[in-house]
């Protein structure tokens, strides 16, 4: 505490500064940088207040970044770059843009003092700002725009924040410079800038290359991994980061009862895929600039992860949608139409809906504590969510704050598998499990609108067999704000773990490939994976458990042969696990609270921001909402 007071005093700076030839009173406290015009009538007076945590860069001279970076190197001026917000139409969150203000000082000495204090304030108050990043770009995701998105929208921002780049793999153009592969991390710091960040960039040439890199290569010194792509690409990174962490901790991921080690590497997502659900549900908008700014300032959002097991073998991890029935069928159908890009889901969704299928199964679930929260409490998990904060205290009782999360996890998951299992059996249109709301542009409120990003639970949605019109009503409610659970054939439960098995004596028809796969895996009667190292078995599974037809190395495992026009519908569906087809039907799942951290902060509350703008001098939102975007 004493240190903090000391820093506050050291950093505080107050003086007159000129903005556009108008005199302003400027003040830097430990946490905010504020300025307001002094000669204006008081009723018109506007204070701009930027949290230190949201400063992007401080540079000498008069600096412009649009359309190209230019610097007028005057010795009494400095330019401040910061996060500026704007309401976006059609999204639940706020767009972030780069704000920029040029200040003039009466003397060079004062200018240098401002620059020094602002930079020190940032370094002091934003410990999670990344210094070394590893970036993976999937050139084939979504509309195949990932490279352009990175180079035109993200790279200039990273460069402004002092990021230098190095390329591994193919030669890559970065910021108008051709950089050659030399096998080392570029070791140049950009002087005069606020942050010195090293960026290693890899444009993938095959599926799972990013995951394999994370599992095997030297990651020493990196703070985070950034993926430019969709949910499938994020899933690769997720598997690499979790797998590597468990490998280093000596934890066996195959054991469904094991406590997994939280991952120290942060993950950033630059959205460039088809659904981009993880980005939408954690940021509130699909916007590469917004996501890049969250990465630059080192935001940190914990995220629950669901591990999916087949017996005593890990199959995959999931964060958004683990869906059997409708969503599994949509995925199988959509893979045949990948050439359509993101539209494949709309087309396949309609086709599968028309095929009017339902499936029998037995679902068992372990309810979460109903006193903590409910999937029907009409709340939203927003930035600074109290339910998630309380979960941090519960999941990591020995850590004083979330920043020291990874150094102390002795109490982690101490009782998360206690309780009584509930069993339901019947015929379902779909069975879905999601660790978060899973909102996306198709469904702005998501599969479960009140689900939490980091509360250590998932929401299980059971949609019983019903007539086509009622099911359409349910699907339609995903796209609106109407309560999708207020239907007699739908139920939702907040859970810690789930098991699914085919009901009664239903055979896994058409599952020859799956049986072969199980044989290859050498699963004993007792459930142990006998052969192969921990990594070997997990990688083996991961490589075979995926069914995307686009990937070069993956075997396509689509476990039913029936096409949509067949008269006899299949008795068994498949699991859609964050966009990957699972080769097993009888699975068990467990939610691991706050297993990974993203460079995000959850969806910002638009209502609070409106309130803020009325307060006028409360925060930089005032400025943002009154200033048009560049
Ligand atoms: C007949 C029209 C039905 C409209 C229903 C809308 C419901 C949408 C809910 C979507 C939940 C999305 C959860 C996220 C899933 C992604 O992980 C997965 C893979 O994404 P990507 O890697 O970007 O390709 N996406 C899907 O499985 C798409 C499901 C779309 C269902 C219509
Ligand atoms: N170079 C590559 N070639 C083929 N597939 C790739 C490549 N890089 C990544 N992938 C795979 O492509 C799949 C889809 O990627 P993603 O970025 O999620 O796009 P989309 O959202 O359109 O599905 C992911 O499962 C990922 O493993
Ligand atoms: Ca959750």
C-alpha cells in the first residue's frame, strides 16, 4: 500500500497544455489522465478523462496515423493515443477505436516530463500488457481475409504500440517491410515508443500447425498467443496452450477427475472466421481493431473450459458449443458446403431443420449450486461481473487477486464434483452444453443468454422432441430477445459436469470408423489408455477426433452415411464440439473454472456507458460518444 501511495505522488503531474491552440488544464493522477479547456464557459466545459490502463501510446512530436503514420518532430509537442469507444449498431458491445490528441507545452522540459510520467504510469499500472506475442494467422478461415485483416487493421496498431515483428515459416510482408526467416526472434526495440513488444508471426500452412507449435516449440518469454481466424483456429490455440501447460505441470489430461493447471499464456483473438462466437461472447463485437486494442492494453478475461472425455481418454476441450442432434447435424451438413464460406451454416441450418430429426439418449448432469446463480435469472455476464468475481475467490481461495491467479491454485476445484447426479432419458431435438452465452451475430443473446464466462459452470439446454413449428419457434428465439427457455419442450440447467449415452439398446449404427479409432487408441476395459505418452495419446486423439474436410492431415470421420434426402433418418447424431465433429457419442464432460485467460474484458454495459456520458467528466466515454469515429 505504501508503495502505491509513493507512486501516486511521484507520477502526479498538473500543468497547462494546449490542444488545438486552446489552453487546457491537464492532470495526471496515478490512474487517470484528464484535460479540460479552461477558457470556456463552464456549462460548455468538457473534461476528457482517459484511464491510464487505456493509453495505447505516447509519442514525441505531432503524430498522425491515418492514412499513414507521419511525425512532425517538434520539441514542445507530444501525442497521446488511447482507447475511444463508440456504440455499434447490431452488436451487443461497444466498438473501440484509436483516439489521438496532440498536446503542446510551453517548454521542452515540461514536454519531456509529461512523456516520462505518462509512460511510467502505464508501466506501473498495467502489469499484464504483453511484451512478447506469438501470432498465428489462418489464411483459409471465414472469408479468407485473415492476412489482409492483420496487415491492414492490426499491424499498424501494434506498430504504433512499439511492436516489432519476426516471421517464422514463410517470408511475410509486415508493415511494408519484407522480413526474412532467420530462425530467431527479432531483437530490435522501437525507440521513443511506449512499449517494446516482440511479435512472432506464423501464417499456417496446415490445420493443427499452430497447436503443434504450442505443444512442442520453445515458448520461453512469451506472454500471449494471438490467433487470427475463427472458432476452429481459437480451438487449436486453446488445445495447444492447455496441453502445454499440463505437460509442463505433469498433469494427466486424460483423467476426467484431475485438477487441470490454469494456463499462464493469455490468448488474443482477432476475429476472421465464420461464427467468431468466442470473440463475440467475450468482447461483444466482431471487430479486429477493437480486439487488437484489448490485446495491446493487456486486458484479461478468465474463461471456463469444458473437457470432453471418452471413458478415460480426453477427446477435446470446448468453450462455446458442445451440441448433439441439431447442431451436430448442421456441422456435418455444413462441411459439405465449405465453399459457401460463413453462409454454409445458414444453408445447412435450414436443410437440417427441414429434415426434422430427433434422437434418443440418456443425459446425466451434476447441478451447480442454485444459490449462486441460475440460467433463468435474466442477468447478463458483463464486464466486471460479480458472479464471476465471486467464483474467482471460490476457485482460487489462496490468491489475493486475479493477477496472482496462477501462482496459487491449491484450492482449485476442491469440491466441484460433489453433489447428486440427475438422470433424464428420452428423445431430443438437441442437447447442448455451453460454458458461456455463446452469443454471435446469428444469435446476439446466445444459446444461453444468462450464462457466465468464468463462474466454473456450464448451461445444459435440453430440447425435447417436438413438432417442426414449435422447434422453429425455439430456433427463431435465438435470433431475438424473447426467452428461448420459456417453452414447454425446453429445459435448461446450470451444471458442473454432464454425461451422455445412447438410450436403451440403441446401437451406434454406422460407427465402424469410430470403433476402429477406439481400437487404435487401445482403450482397456478399465478405461485407461495403455500405450503412448500423455502427449502421444492426446495428440493421436486430437488428430483423429476431428472431421473438418478442409484440413489436409485430418481423417474425415463422419459417423453416419445417411444424406438429408434419405427416407430412413439416422438413429444417432454426432457431437459438434466448437465446430469440430467428435468421433464418439457416449461422452462425459466436466467444466474447469477459469482455466484460460483471454485478452478481453467481457461485454461492456452500454447502459452504464450512457450513464457515464451524462455524468460528463466521469470517463473518456464522454469524449468517445461525442466524437465521430475516424
Ligand atoms: C434455421 C436457422 C437456425 C438459426 C439458429 C441460430 C442459432 C445460432 C446459435 C449459434 C451458436 C454458435 C456457437 C458457436 C459455434 C462455433 O464454435 C461453431 C464453429 O465456428 P467456426 O469455426 O467459426 O466455423 N459454429 C457452429 O457450429 C455454427 C452453428 C450454426 C447453427 C445454425
Ligand atoms: N493453413 C491451413 N489449412 C487448412 N486448414 C487450416 C489451416 N490453418 C488452420 N486450419 C484449420 O481450419 C479450421 C477452420 O478455421 P477457422 O479459422 O476457425 O475458420 P472458420 O471460422 O471459417 O471455420 C480450423 O479447424 C483450423 O484447424
Ligand atoms: Ca461458465
